[in-house]
């Protein structure tokens, strides 16, 4: 397996300066003790007070050297000598990773611990409060942020779908759905609903008004067309007279200026509508024609073109509104999120259930992926370069370990002083 670099250490330069300073202090203390011992050993006898001082200095040197060896042995071979059970981190990096992974899993990433932590967090309350948080201007900033992410997600999903695939799927769904629909009875029901309370008369009125306006606006064109269709031997004066009478009569019927007028026309339309409804309900010929018309519509290429253009336009509109923070889509999504959060907070049962689900989900994740997390820790550490890992860990822990050297020197000196004193009293 190829070794990989250990993760970077934050504030690396500052840590390097700190550990160099701590090493100088610990080593300086050991050097001072050693020099003091040499001076005392060469200039005094091992009697009286100097005996106590010499014993303390000897023990301080031993303690300092022992702790120096222990601290260095954790990270590397002391003086470069491959003494057994030294350079512990380099030699046992993989075992350390496995032990660390097991320790994390057993004491941190276990279902009871995680479940208790999630339950005490009040996930539902904190999440809903965060969503409803507003800025100084009263705007629901977090809800707007969520709406933006939701809109962006919808756009990305829409862009990830192939246009042809989606249009084909929609077309197939439309065909399948409409294939099972009896068009004639459905059309009869729709016309019945429209005509029951005279709703169709508004449409009829609009059509008649529009037709009357069309005749008035196109009188010249209609006159020319009438004249071109008239026999050549009919004088123009007679053509004009006939046309004017004909046009005036038609417009009078439309406007209701004649006896019966438009009321009679509307009545005839009502009768025709009733006849159409009856034929759609009971006439097999009309029903077959309606089914044929439906099939022609489904088979017409314009249907796919319409669905294609509809999807392209919808996607373009969606993209535009998703990128516009003030668009109707983003505002609507924000309102929906805020409204949902408010209703959620007002429902204590829903809040409690959400906390339970969060706890269950956390427990399930730990139960399902706990072993994977342990393997992730051990595998990641096993891939690190051993010497670099030791150097990085020394930077993280070495400063405190240098104080162990200082304490070892001091404690060793005190221990030597006590031991010498006991020996003197016993001797």
C-alpha cells in the first residue's frame, strides 16, 4: 500500500516554535544538572550536606535522562539507535489506528451515546427556530436560503434529465391515460355542466359580438369577394344592393334587431347543444367518431411538438426564476417553508415525533455504519507515512511531553534526596 501524507496541522509554524522552546528548556535543565553534578563530584566529598546535594543531582540526571529516552522513544529511535520497543508510533502506527477506531466506536459512536446526545439536542426545536429566524428587517433569511437551495436543486434535476427521454415518458403517459378514457361520455358530461346554468351563453355572446365586429371591420373585403362571385351580367348596383341587404340582415340577427333576433339564435344554439349532448351519450356513430378524433390527436406529430415546447419553456422559466432571488417561485417556496415551520412548531406531537425520528435515525446510522467508521479511521491512519506521522504527532503532543522531562528531572532529584536521607538515617 502506498503511504500517503498525514493531514496538515493548523498553526504549524507556531507549534514548531513552541516545541523547540520546550525542548531547549528541558534539555537546558538537564545540562545544568549535569554540570552541577560534575562540579560537585570533582570538588567535594560525598559526606554531609554535599552528599545530599550529590545524591539529588545524580538522581535528577537519571530522571531527566530516563524521561528524555521515554519521550524520544515514542516518536523515534533515541540517538538513531534501533533499540527494541522504540519509535513506537512508527512501528505500531497500524495498531494505533485500529485501537483508536475501536475506542471511538466503543465510547463515542455507539447507539446509546449518540441517541442520548441527539435527544438532548432538541433537533426539531432548533431546526424550526433556525428556519424561522429573521434579520433586522424582518426577512426570514434562513427560509429564503433554503428556498434558494431547493429551487437550485429542482433546476439541477431538471437539467440532468434528457429532454427527449422526459418528453417521451410524458407522451407515453398521456397516451396510456387517454387511451382508457371514453371521450364521448366525457364530452357529454362537460357540455352538460357548461349548459346547465347557461355558462355557455357567455361564450356565445362573446362569439356573436366578435362576429358582428368582424363583419363590420371587413365589410369592404366581403363586398369585393361577393362581387367577384356574382355573375358577370348582374349590374354592380344590384350587387351592392343585395350585399348591403344581406350584410345588414345578418348583423341584425346577430344583434337581435329583428323579430326574435339573437334570442332566437341563442335558443337554436341551446337546442343544438342539447342535441349534441344526446348524440354523444347514446349515438354509437358519434361515439366512434369521437374515439377516432381522439386517436388522430394522439397520433398527430403536433402532440409531441407541443409537449416538447412545453417542457423547454417550463425549464427555461424555472431556471430564470430559480436564479432570481425576488422571483415568484422563490417567494412562494419561502412562504411554504415558513408556513410549514410555523405549523410544525405549533404541533407538539409532531415536534416530539420528529425528535424521536432523529434519534432513531442517528442510532440506525451508528448501528449500520459504525464498523465502517472504525475501518475508515484505521485504514486512513495505516495509509499515512510512519515517520511523517510521528513528526506530526510530536508537534501536537511534544510540547507537553517536554514538561514531563522537566518534571522527571525535578522529581528524580527530590527522590534521590529522599533516598539518600533514608539511607543516612538507616545507616
